């Protein structure tokens, strides 16, 4: 099944954030100040909100409770980026409405596998070019 990317993303994170998580989206608006979250939601009307857990700190629980209590936010998917997995905290966030978690180690694995795939593809391309050059 082909999965299409959503069109609008609200990223609540500091300026330094892994670009691999937001690659392929049409509209990404980054908010680094926690007080600008809800005005930005009303401006952008995002399909997905991606929170950086370390950046939000204890404020994340309050924001998630507010998102859960208002029916206007019901169709927004909520994702959370964390440095490492923690079963108890992840369970609480899941109950509060987080749909998906991204972990730092998963993002690093994907970037390493892409680098390995690119290296293999370049070797194959070079061998095909050499073969074609020998034929012609």
C-alpha cells in the first residue's frame, strides 16, 4: 500500500532538529516558543504536530491535555521525537494522545542504511557505466 505524506506539519522543536523526520512534507512550520503553539495551530491548520520531547519538557503534558480536551484538534495526528525509549513515560504520552513516537536511534539507523544504499548504488552504477563503455 502506498502511503501519502500529509501536507501540513507543525514542528515544535528548537532550531537544531533532524531533517530526516520532516523530509518530504510540503509545508512545515517550525515553532520554538511554547506559547506560540496554539496560535500556529489555528493559522496553519496542520495535519500532523511533531513535538520534540526534550524541548517541551513538563509543558508537553499540559499541551497534550489541551489538545485532547478540544474537539477542534481531533483530526490532528500527534507525533513525538525522543532521544530514547522509556516505557512508563511513553505509555502516559500515548494515553494523552500521541499517535507515533520517533527515537533518535531509529533516525540514525535510517540515515546509516541510506548511506550504505547510496554507496552500493554508486558502485553498481560505476560497474554498469564501465560495462557499457566496454561494449560501445
